[in-house]
C-alpha cells in the first residue's frame, strides 16, 4: 500500500563507481511502497556508463530520458542509438532488449522502470555471464534474496552425475 507521494528531493542517492561505470541511483518505486513495479532515477556524469550490457529473461524494463543525452546500444548486435530528452525505450524480456547506456557531454538523467518478478535470469552477453535471482527481483531488496549469484553462462553439470 502506498504511503502517498514521494519526492525525489527527499530521497538519498546510492553512488556506484566501477571504472567508467559511475552513476547515482534513487529507488523511488520502493520508497513509494511499490511491490510489482520498480522505478529508479539515475544521474550519469558526462562520458560515464550505467550497468553492464544485459537483458532479463523474466522482467521487462523501460527508460525515459529526463535531461541530457547519450548513447544506447540495443539488441544482440548492440545497434547504436542517440538519446535525447523525451526519448522513451521499452525493453521487453529477452535478447532483443540487450542494452547498455552511456552519458553524453551534458550527462544523462533518466527514469528506469521495471517489473519486479522473481525468479529472474539476467544475461550479460559481453561477459558470457548470467545472474540468477530468487526471493527478490534484481533491483529489489538483496537481503530478501534466497539466491543471488553470477555464473559463467556455459557452466554445466550433468544432471545424473554424483
């Protein structure tokens, strides 16, 4: 149940810095009491990138550019698209929605929304890696997860081997 409106100015940002992937995130969906729909505000400094290129097998995402601009690499072939204020991109579950974002010269301010279904498999095609999540969806409360791991995409075991 919602507690009413949440103002972004009242929320603390979480800072992420991993090489050229530097950004701040405010989880407004969770702050407003969202359960099945996540929403986060991102601020990406000029020339920096957001999350690793990925797609979800169990969740849909979307992004809306609020200010600034940048580049979106989309789909299995990482087709390049320029982003500007007012652009909206739907990212249904599956490989066709593999995406990566980088801020342009003026930085990038965007709203990202996603369904919060779990379990979910997140695929990182450039890294040959998958993320497995159960108990809480990616972007959800990691303390509630019963499974949260990253594995080599080609890791296999025989079912009947002991």
